[in-house]
C-alpha cells in the first residue's frame, strides 16, 4: 500500500511537473507570439514565425523582415514574398511591389508587369503604386501624367521627370517638376540649365523661368539662376534664394547679395522672404549699418535680428531690453552668447555673469543651455564664488547629456581627468556594440510599421509623400526625417537636419532627447575605422569624431580647398603619409583614406604630447598655425584658449570634434531615470 502510494505520488508529481513545464513553455510561446517582430528579432525566430505561425499577419511581417535583409538574393526574396499580397492591408501593396521588383531583378519582365498591374488595380492610392505607374508608363503613357500629378514628390516621379524630353505641348515639364519637387535629384542642375537656355517653341514662360531660377539658386548656381530670368526681375522667393547663394561667394558676390536682399526688403516689405532678408543682412558680427538703416521701418522695428545687429553695432548698449523683449528668438540667443563671449575674453566676469543670467533655465535648447551653464559657472569661479560655480556645474552635469561642456564641467569639478586617452584604448560600448533597433515614433502609424519591418526605403517614401507639404514640420517629425535619411544612406543631409534640430528644439521628453543624441552618433564604416585605429594606435571613436565633422561620412566629398574623402585629407598631406603621390580615386577609397587620416592624427598626437586641443586644432588649421597660438592659458584655462583661436572655423571645429568624441565615448545606457527626467522636464516648462 505504501509502495502504491509512493508510485501514485511520483506519477502525480511527474504529471504536475510536465504540466508546469508545458504551461511555462506555452506562456513563453504566447509572449513570443504577441511580441512585435523587429529588425532585432533573430533569423531563427523569423523563420519559425514565417513557417509555423497561425497568424497570417505575423507570417507576412516575418517574410517582409527577412526580405529587408536580402538585397543580393532576388530569388529568395521572390520565394518569401509569394502569396503575401493578400488582403486590403497597405502591407499587401508593399509586398506586391517588392515581389514585382524581385521579378525584375530576375529578368522575369512579364511576371513583373503582371504584379505591377495588380498593385495599381488594387492599391491605386498607396505610395508603392508610384513605382507601378513608373514601370507601366512605357505601355500606358497616361500613367506618367497621373504619376506626376498624384505623387509628385515620390522618387518614382522624380526618376520619371529626369527622363522626360521637352516638347512644344508640355514644354520642359520634366525640368520644372524637378525644380519644384526634387531639386537635389541627380542630374537636375543640367536639366534646369538646358531648359533655361532653350529658345525653341518649347522654351519656358516667364513664370516658369522663376521656378527654374529658384531651383538653380537652391543648388548654389546663382549666376545661372540670374541668366535664366532673361533680364526679368526675380520674384521674392527666387530673389532670396539667389542672394543666399551669392553670400557663399567672394567679396563681390557678397556685395551683390546684400544689394539684392535690401532691394527685396524695400520692394516687398510684407513678404515672408523680406523678413528672411533682414535676418541675413543682420547676420554678420559687425553688420553694415547703412544696410540696416535702409530697411523699411515696418520691417526693421519687428525684427529681432535687426535689433540684435544694432546692439552689436552699439557695443552692447540696450542689450538687456532687446534680450528680454525677444527671449525665444534664436537671433537673441546668438546675441547673448556673442556679448557674453566678448566679456569673457576681456575678463569682465561680472558683465559676463549678468548677460548669461538674462535668459533663465529652460529658455535655450540643450547645446546652448550647456554652454550657458558652463560659462556662468566659470565666471562665478573667477570672482571667488566657488560654491555657486560648483552648484551650476553640477546642474549642467545632471541636466545635460555627454558633450564638450559637460566634460569641461566634470574636469573643473575634478570628477574627470583632463586626459581624453586618445591613444589606443578598449573600444567604448557605443562602438563595440552598435545600438539595436528602436521605434521611430512618427505621427504616421504605417511609417512606424514599415520602419519596424526594416523597410527603410518604403518608410521614407511613404513619410515623404505625407509630410512634404507640412510647413513648418513639427520637431518630433524633424527627428523622424533625420533618422529616416540616415537609414536610407542620405547621411550628409540627415546629420545636418539633426544638428539644426538640436539647436532649436526645446521641451523634449527625455526619450526624445536620448534618441536625438544617439542619432547624431552613427557608426559607419565600422570595420575600416577599427582597422585604421588599431594600425595607428588610436581610439576608433576619435576617428569617428573627426570624420563626422569633416565629411559627415560622405566618401566623395571634396572641399573648396581641395581636401578629399572621408577624413578630408589634402593631397600633399596624404602623399606625405603614404610616401608617394596618390590619385583622387585612391583618396576616395574609405579604408585607405581612414588609414592615412589616422596616421596623420598619430603624427599630430606625437607632436603635441597627446594634448586634445592642440591635436584637433592642428588637424583643421595645421600645426604651424596652431604653434603660434600657444599660451600658458592652454594649461590654466583651455576653454578660454579655445575661444581665443583667431580662426572662427577652427574655434568651432575644436569644440565640435571634442563634443563628438564625448558623444561616441559616452554611455549607451538610457539616462531617462525618473529623477533625471523630472529635472529636465522642469527646465523645459517655459517652452511656448
């Protein structure tokens, strides 16, 4: 009886254990079933979901995620996408478009046409249908006009416009379309010039010439834009664009720009372009007073930029009234810094303190607030207010993310050493373990879905169509735009957008701040940077920090001075590092350019005994010039030494590269802890 009891008990326990295991396994599978699929989902789990999930939507999502990673295998893409175009979901349209593209890649043109027709029939309003119209326009010409009219900003429409030849009936419709919707599309500049120079029956009308001139000016072709107008006056939009373009030229071009801006303001004082013209005329540190005095009073009296310019010309007189009248205007933020910097350079610590306190915490975006807090603490320390300085610098450290001024505050508080360890060190977590996938958080739910499925090009196309006409674009969507541009390989524009956004966005949530910060530190060409750093005994993050500032990771960039490639090497410097003359093709090679740039950095580090300020400044201005700037202040107050650099470009460059370095070497862990988030939100409550 006891034996039978024991056997029964064992069986009961065994059955319970099996049931418990089954329950645990079932719960695990249930969690996996409800967990969203993302680019971080393992290949094994995606395949299991694709094959065995009872949910057809999840099977399709798994297929699309696997397809997003198979650019070089059209046959497998085709197999995965087969039968995924079912139902009314927009994802069905995406699946059909991707399947049609796979058929084209496999030279199965008849099958591709069938799929394009099916896509257009079932989903005529979906962004993906633009490619169907593009592909079928050769057989159905009416689809071309439909494409240009219904989906004008879609890459499929821009590609079609690029191929359109002028004719007497439609004129230069292709060039005009590009001028309005895709001025930076490859080959647009020449198309616009050809249209401007046409004297046949297809030549553009005066109104069309204004559009063409605007496009050329936006491309920096100011002289071509003026020729296109054929001696006619530019309308406000074209005039502003042409003047902007001239501002990047020589002294004669700048003078021409100033006269155009003044004429625009006088002829159209109520136009929004005239307000922009007044800002441009006010922008120089010492603007021309005769130009400001010639502006219409109705325009000048309401312009913060003009008021700020007049304060500069008056050596700071009336600064308090002007700053307090327009505390939320970026022109005033710049005025406050210009005046405070001047006081700092002259050792007028009390004046600097008064100026820096005119705008309270929360008024400025993060990078500008970090600068304000650092120098406010610095000024307090210089007049013996050590406790106040410590409090202010701790506020900076607690409220701001990794960056140049947070680093300097930590050094001042002896919380961090001066040495940045630019020599070979174990790679930071940011470099060694690239950040995983994170949600896009667009206001468009379908864009978020495409992003989650790794379909970055499709997400960009959809976002661009739905947001192209939204002006001004809300700050959260500007963050979305920047991240999408990075994802599709438009790194130059993406980083530019994100940088500009960081200087204007106030009132961010902690998560938005974290995403903006991380998005500005992309790790591209990781293998090449790792190799170049290891070969030359450097931290890879230093190479990333330099390259981000030099070229924004664009290998084909060439500067006006002739610097080439990712790390913007002058041919003579590169030849010295390589020990032989080099071709432009060699210098445009990412790995080779990085290796030479790293070798040059290693040389500079040796020259300056590892000093980060002298090394970075020398990479921009050359060691000869930097040697003439050395003073004892470099040891006692390197922050002031940087502000005294006589080359404005180098002064900004040093701070930006060292800021980038802090960004790349900083922690990747979220700093959105409840206490810290509360501090940050409190500081942002004044944002209108």
